[in-house]
C-alpha cells in the first residue's frame, strides 16, 4: 500500500501561505537536500488547483530550477472542481468523490504519493484519514498574517514524532506520522491488530447486507487502514535500531506487515478471501512449532510427510472423523478416503 506524505514550509506562528515572502532568506543547499530527499521517496505528486498552477509556472518558466524537467515529467494528480485543462506533463484530474479516488490510487503499486505547499489539501487529507506522514520545515520567523496550516475545524490529530533536526540556518526539520492511539495507551502491534479487527467488522457488516463488499463503509475502512499503516510504519522505525533476537523478530514482523499489506488486506476487497488470509498456515501453525523443536523437519522428506499427515487429519476432522480414528484406519490399511462428488 502506498503512502501519502506531505511536506510544507511553515512559520513559527503556523502560517503556510505565500512562503515566497518569508522563505528566501533561509533557503540554502541544506534545505534543498531535505526537500529532494522527500521527493525521492515518491513517484507521484498530488496538488490542489492553486498549487498546481503555481508550480507549473515556476518549473516551466525561463528561470526554472535545475529539477524543473523532473517535476514536469513526474506523474501528477490534481484535486479540483474548477481546473478544466491540466496541461503540465502527465496529469490526472480528480474532481469528484476525492477520498475514494485517493484510496484507489494508494492501492495501486508504486512509491509514495507526495504533496506540498497546499495547506487546504493537507487539511482535507487529515480530516479524511488519508495522510500517512507529515514533514514540516519550521522557519524561525513570525509573519503575523496569512493562512495557517491547522485552521477551519481540522479537529484533534495525534502525531508521533519520528525526527526533529535543526538545520544550520535555524530551520527545524520535523517528521511525524499520524498516530490514532489514545494518549498513554500506544503499542504499535496492538494498534495494528485493532485496525485489522475494525476492518474485519466493516467487512462482516457489508457481507451481512448483501453478501458482497459493494456496500462496505468506505470511510470506516479508510480510517482503519490508515491506523494500520501508521502503526506498522512506527513499529518498523522504532525496532530498526534495537538489538537482541526478540526485537529483531518484532522488526521483521513490522516489515512484513508493511511490505505485504496488499496481501494481508485482500480480505477487504475480495469476499472469497478469509480474514486470516492463510488457512493452510493456520492449520499447521501450532503443530509446526512443535515439530520444528523436535527436529523432524530438518529434511524435505520429514516436512513433506508431516504436511501430508496433517492435511489428512484436517480433512478428516472437517468430515466429522476424529484424529485417533483416522490414524487408526490409516495404520491398519483401511485409510479413510473422502467421497468424490
């Protein structure tokens, strides 16, 4: 699952409007590296109409910066009901059902989706639970007037700080992810598990209505998916530098949950996929742990024999035949065989 990330210049009093009026004294090569680093993790840029038109002018004009051609050739998404002719490189317009369109975009393969310089769009993403990561370059200046990033009823948005780094020019680079856990009750694994349960409840409610997922509550699903991604991202980062076998396992789990998100959440898109998404693994999991300890899985033959026996017992149990009876019949040469349709 792709992430939507936002990067903004902001003043000490929270203003994001017209950075060209207060940013130039602070902009240097160090800030360029920070901005380009954020862009390197993305392959698609997301804009509101005003920012799209402003950036088009900046990056295609006679004084365009060195990375102007890169910005022009990058795939772009514009959220607008008034833009009629998007003509700056490869551009896709979303003019209705914006949240659903962005959710669909996040489900497509690719790198991050990056947005910047549009406070209105970032507020919308926060309200809809679609923003995964927020990076702010806080300038040591108070401007007194202008539009603020958090205004107009954004509501409480819990953030979890990943990095706070002062630059040589006095600007502070902040990087945070959205954290939906209650204060003092955070555990990334518990939050991820809770999000999975919430998605299962949404799926069960939709299937109870019409046996399909067409009526699923997309808002509820999006919020839970957002909570899942936030928890996994934090879990991966918090365990990356730890030592010891237990913490290594935690890190491996967080990485799997992030990199295989599409597989793990397939049950939210396909009613034929069970919630656990791995019935075969569930069948042998506990027995597999015991067998692994005893050592009989040290050869391919041992593993194959174990899986064959476990599969036979599982199938027999589903037909009402106990494991002891099934084993007795198999050992005496009269193994139970399921009837063919």
